[in-house]
C-alpha cells in the first residue's frame, strides 16, 4: 500500500520534486566545478557588499546562504499547489503554469544571487541579474494577461521571448562592457548593461506599482502617476539625475496608457499580504544601503551582514506578494 501512496504523492507534487531534483543537480555542479575553478582562481568580480571574501567554494558565506530564503519560498509554493488539475477562476490557486513560474522566479533569484555571492565570478553576476529580471518581469506580464485576457500561449510567448532577449542582451553587454554615451549624466557613462540593470529593472517595478494602483484605486490616474514617481525618487540610491527624469517620464506615459485602456478589472485583497510585502521591501531597501564596503556600518568579519538581511526581507516580500495574487476573485 505504501508504494502506491508514495507514487500518488510524487504525482501530486511533481513540480516540487522536479525542482528539488534540479536544485540538487545544480548544487552538485557547484561543488564539482567550483573545486577546480573559483575555489582556487583569483577573484573575477567582487560584489563589494561588505562581507569579507573567504577561501574555498563559498566566497561570501552569509550573503550566499541567505539566498536560500528565495529557494524555500519557491519550494513552499510548489508543495502547496492543489492536487487537482481542475480549472479555477484564479490561476494562482490552480496547478497551471502561473504559480509554477512565480515559484521558479523566486528560486531563480536565489540560485542566481547564490552564484554571484558564492563565486564572485562574472557569470555569477549575470545569473544574479537575469534571475531578478525573470522574477520582476513576471507580475507585469501576468497582470497584463489577466487585465486583457491573454491566452496562456500568448502570455508564454511574450514573457519568454522578452526574457530571452533581455538575458542575451545583458550577457553580451556585461561581457563586452560597451559604453553608449561617454558623459551621460552627472559625469557618468551610459553603458549598454545599464539598459537592463538600471532602466528595465526600474521600469518593471514602476509598471507593477502602476498596475496594482490601478486595481486598488479603480483606475484613478492621479494615484497611478504619483506612486511610481514617489517610489522612483525615494528608493533610488546614487542614481544619475537624468535617469530619474527619463524613468519618471516613462512612468507617466505608461500610467496614461493603462488608464486609457483599463481592460478587465482585477479584484484582489490588499490587506494584509500586499502591505506586508511592500513593507518588507521598503525596509529591505533601507537595509540594502548599509551593506556596502564604504559604509560606516560595514563589518566584513561579522556573521551579521546587512545584505544578507536584505535577502531575508525581500524573500519574505516575494512570499507575501504571492499570497496577495492568490486573493484575486471575480
């Protein structure tokens, strides 16, 4: 009797066990490749997030291991997916691709950031940024799919095409260090990698804010413009002035576009999950500022690292954002 029960559980939790298998494989590859490469080679790309660089497989222990928060969140989502494949009004409560992609995005952040802090290599940095872009782009395209009633096939085509192009551009730009404008703003260069790592990242966050504001305020344009502008100005750290101006102009244009074409109304309960998620992210953004080498609060030899706390807080925000999406109703 036990074997059929175990087989039934594996079938019900298929996405969870596949993810576990992939994670175990990646952990094995990390150990095998790392023992002959980054464990012995000179540092390629130090992250400068305060923690002292150690010898061996894991260069920044606390900044690295704290990324397991994202992995645990993703696995938790997959484990709690319903056993039935029945259709649901809210895709996040079913067994379709949307909760799987959300969970995958969370684990991708963890694996990518683990690679960056654990290896201090150029490819690890690319893994980190592509993971963040994968996750932060998902809510934007998911909201568009829900608002304008895209088919699953159309959503998948748009989402994966844009992500693949973005990942290739980021990898190429990082590898070649291409400068587009020598003196762009505040005496700084505009690099090709900045299009993905500064503008596109911020654009996704601002657009997500606009979308959720549209839902919560019943398409009030004033709030749809004000909130992303406030977030852009207050949460940006050391950003060139012209970059803020360009982003704010884009947010205004996107807000008017979504306001003029409202699409299907999305009904979600903001309290408490959205507000807890936002609070975790805002606190994490403040904490992030203390976790650099040049900050007075930096102690490279301490087990407590501000950047590790950033990982824990943003991992919690990912979980609560998923809980928020799960509240959607007709």
